[in-house]
């Protein structure tokens, strides 16, 4: 099993945000991690990446606890702008190449060239959408076992969203898995193998996307809207 | 991996501190040049005086700025948005922390070297060298040199003590859900008072064990006592720094709480 979450509980003060979360992710899957705002998606993602410590439970990546070894095989795109160092795009590529043995510099430069992004430009001078693309390029240029993309298409135009989806599909290997957390379900559902619905810190559904569509005769987006109707 | 982390922190610090160092050295050179000509052109005395005052302010501000850049780097790279990048690197938490502690030491050392170099460029001449040698000989004859050296070493450790106290209080404050800066300041105050209470107890015990110092007529007795007292205080500083490292590591490892 690539990723195992066992009995994960998380609290912020008195507020329980994750409750007995159990999850198994196999290799070679594209998984949609779907839920309303505040349902616990980002919290669980942060725990998997070692950015938060759960109150209870255990996360295993390739049967190893979260730590240096798991970070070598996870490529993570946070929902927020995290490349805040005042560096040029080229310098960020060098940074990633320095710390990640699986980083493919040639792939990164090719992807930049496709988008006509100048590697000598400072990241801070680029538009929001272009920054998102550069962040995604850096993440997808790694030959990781698990890609975790938290709201990769938030706040970007539809054409950029299509580019992001194409980049995701064309640049990960069959042995890897991708977890995509997003609200833009209709854009992303066509590429999903599995879907996980999370609500109020609990996993309420984890199924094959095709099976869910055929059983309900609806799109994942429609099923989500019904499930989480306000 | 520690070397790689240090490389990027050194680059970050260099961008901010090297211009400051160049301004310091440039000001020192300007003072020296003006000094060479002020006997001939008396109006230069005004500029000499103003530049000297500015130079002193530059040294003080430069030292404060160096401490500030270390604190800012600590917060930004470990507890703000950049933390999402830093804490997902395949490096240990201890290496992340050690990098910051080492950088605090390195930037301190470099800044002191530049300050000494700048002062030498601006003012050093044979009269001052002779004067310094005379003072050192006098202090040595009086038996004051050893405690003075120990005291200067203690001042260096005091800088590290305060830097790492700030790092630790930030590590604790930023592990909270809200009011991170307020919590950091509060914890700095709490830790400071705990440490001062321990120091007072130490002073009390030492004074109780050596009551003869209070009534001693022989300065050598007092100087010897002070040397041993400062040495003991230095040991405490080293222990405090070790405890601060452990607390910071523990908070980052088990209680990291990025926004």
C-alpha cells in the first residue's frame, strides 16, 4: 500500500477537525479528494506531509512513518503560495534539484518553455496564474511515488485549468498515485480513478469513480452536490 | 543536507548583510581619508565629526539589523508560507533547526569581524596600538585580564542566549492556533524570568559559599572569585542554550502548526 492512514484524529483546541480517519491509497491511481470548505481535506493533507501532528493515529507511506523517507517520495503542491523566497524561476529549479534526487531539471525547463515562461524572471514578478503554473511544474517535474495537489486549480482561468489537468496527466508515471483536492469537480472528474468524500472530518465515501457514476447514473459533480446539499 | 540548507541561508543573509558591511567599510575608508586631509583643510573637521557619529550609529544599527535578519529568517522559513516548502524537504527537523542556530553564530562572527576591521580602517594608528598594549599590560599586571577575557566570552554567549531564547519563544508561540506573535513575546518574557530566577539562586548560593569576598581587602581574592563566578555563569549559559535547542526541536517536531 502506498499510503495508509490509520485512526487519524485531529483537534484544534476543542474543535475536532478529523475523526477516526482510515484510508488506503494504492499505486497507479488518480484520486479526487472532495469535500466542502472546512471538511478537513487540507488538514489531512498537511498531516500526511508532516506539517501537522495528529492527536491520534498513524500515517504510513510505503510502510514508513512520516519523515525524511516519506518526503523523498511525496511531491506536494499546497493550496497557498509557498514559493515566497525572492528567487528567479531558474533558482527555484536549482533549489528543487538540490534537495530532491528525483527532480528532473530538463523536464522542468521543457515545461517552462512550452508556456513561454522566462526562467530568468523573478517569481514575484509573475502573475498569479503563472506562479501557479510554475509551482505545478516544479511539483510535477519530480519522479515521485505520490503527488498531492491541494486545490491546484484555485483562482485560475479555465484555459489554465485545462493546462494543469493536461500537465498532471502527461507527467506522472503509472507506478505513482495522485491525490487532487479540489472544489472544481466537474473539471477534474474525467481523470479520476477514485473519489473520496470527506465531511466534518470523516471519510463518508471512498469508491471507484466509474462505479459511482454507473451506480447513480450521474456525474461525480452531481453526486457531490446531492451529498453535500446545504 | 545540512550543508545544502546552510548554502541557501547564507545566500539569503548575504543579500541583506553584505551591502551593510560594504557601507560600514566604505564609511570607515571615508573617515580615514578625511583624517588624512583635515590638518590641511580645517573645514573637514566638521565632516569628520559627523561621519564619526554616523559611523557609531551604523555599527549599532548594523548589529541590531543582523539580529533582526536572523529572527526574520527563522520565522519566515519555518513558520510562515515558506514553511510549506521547508518542512516538506527530505531533511531532518534537527538539521532545519541547526541551520538557523549556525547562521546566528556565523552572522554574529562576520559582523564582529567587519566592525573590528572597519574601526581599524577608520582609526587605527601606532599611538592607539601603543595605548592598547599599555592597557593590556596594566590589566595583566593587576590580574584583571583573565576575568576580563572571561567576561568578554560571556558577552558573546549572552548574545547567543538571547537569540536562542527568541528562537525558542517563537517556536512555542507559533505552535499556537492564534495570536502567534503575542504568544511568542509572552513566552520570551516567561522564559527570561525563569532563567533570571535560576541565575539569582546561583548567585545567592555562590555568595553564601564565599562570604569572605564581601569583606576582602585583597583585590586578588575578589578577582579570583569573579573569574570563577563568571566561569560558572558561562556553564549555565551553555546549558540554557542546549535546553532552548531541545525545546525548539520538540515544538517543531511534535507541535508544528503552519497556517
